[in-house]
């Protein structure tokens, strides 16, 4: 079932720069969709439009089943440096004015789910880059969203940490029945994670190609070394090159 449909959506900023569009794209419930394209093509803008952080200049966005609860993970963890991991994760619940004891319990459970049990009282300065991103993911999950939006969350991490978080994210996606829209520059990351990849042109971002995989994502390091993964990554690379050539 369609969760959200973008129909001819455009976004023009006050300085006259047209960042997106016209963009038409449907996201189905339970999918893991990556938005892939060159730097500056409007991927992050599209994500913010879906989140409601920006309004479209033209076009229409519709939610056939009603707008779901949304979690957002930014490229930077955006943690409050004066607050503990528990307090950072609890923020969405505090804003909803829920009971503090219950909110603390929910925050601790979310931290445990991302592998940070025992770090509830740690401050951001005491955490590695990967651990800070885990706190950010826990904060996005603590309110039980149906749709998770992720804007290049692992771009600044080393390769091993990135692969580990990719696997953990797949586990969370499967366990919670989430729909995920994931922005990335990486052909290999998008190939590993996604049920479908939407390839965008250079700015203003328009849909150039959609690549759907028969394989359901699994946390499987060995898959990265298979001929199937190589062939899929080559398909994505070719689509990306074609999108850039068309724009040029």
C-alpha cells in the first residue's frame, strides 16, 4: 500500500535556487528506499519536504493512509552536549509531556535496542562517533514511528562502523516493520540496504530511474562479496551515470 505519494513536487528557495523537481515518487509501506544522486541534487531537500520541515513550492504530497508518526535522523547526531544519552533520547517524549518515569524507561529500552545498554548516563563527549549516531537513532525510534527518514546518517563514520550500523539498521527495520527513506551518496551502501533505489538527477532533483531488488535486505557481510551484489551495484552505478549524463 502507498504510504506517501509525491506528484510533481518542486521546491524553490528564496534566493531563486530550484532544489527539487518536478519530482514524482511513491513510497510503499514497509519499503527501504534509498535516495541516491550527486551532491547538491536535492536529496536532503526532498527528505525535509516529506518530513514537513519544508513546504513544496509546487506539486502535491498525499498520505493515502493518513500521515504516520515520523522519526528523523540527521547527518550530524545533533545531540545536546550538556545532556546524557538517556536525556537526549527522551527529548521527543519530554516534548509530548509524557510521564517522566515512563519516558526514562522507554529511553533506556531504545538505547538497549541500538547496543548502548550501560551508557544511559554517558555524555556525548564520552561517546565515539558511531555511538553518538546510535543515540540519534534511538531518539528517532523512542516514539515508535512508522516512517523513519535518514539523511546520510553514516557518511562521517569509518567503513567498519558504517557496515556495522548498516546491519543493525536492517535488523531494526525488519523487527519494527518500518518504512525507511534513506539518503546516501554511496552506491554500495544503497545496494546493500535497499529494497528499492530512487536515482535522482543533478539539481533540480528529478526521478531518473528506480531500481528494485528481489532480495530482501538481511544483515549479511558475505553478501558484499557475492557476484549478485556486484551485479546489483553495477546496475545502480550505470543508472547514476546515465542520470548525470542526461542532466549534463
